[in-house]
C-alpha cells in the first residue's frame, strides 16, 4: 500500500477531485487546508497569510491511501488536473504504508482501503 500526498492550489481542488473520482479502484481521499512556504518564501504572493510577522501561502493537502498498482495513475491525474504552468503549482509525495486497520471491524491490510 502507498500514501500519496499532494499539496495544490485551492482553486484546483475541484478539478483534481473530479479527475480522481474517475479512477477505478480508488476508494477515497482526505482533504486538509494547510499553509506554508516554498522557495519563494511567500513574499510576493497576493493571497499570502501573515501570522506573527511570518508569511504563509494557503494550499490544500490531498491524501490518498491506495494499492501499489494505482500510484502512477493517481500521480499523473493529480499532476494533470492541478497544473497551471506557473511556479507554485504544488508537490506530490509518495510513501509506503505499513499497516491499515478498519476501526469498526478490526480488519487489517489492503482490504481496508
């Protein structure tokens, strides 16, 4: 199992969600509002957030836990749907998932996703 995390622009969330919903075998995704900075340090971004004199850029984090065979399709789908061609389109990270447990039934492993 793998976990795909993507940090994207907020205005691209609907595009990415609709595109991911077209992938057979994808069981779902989680979305979080996040803020941070990258190489540009949020200096010249119009929608930056200032807290304690530090500047952050608002983003959306998408998390998907999936079977190994879906990873490349998920990555390419997010990449295509979130792309604007401008700096700051986002990043995608992939990690191994060691275990999964469904709390309601106690099931474990890949069948949980």
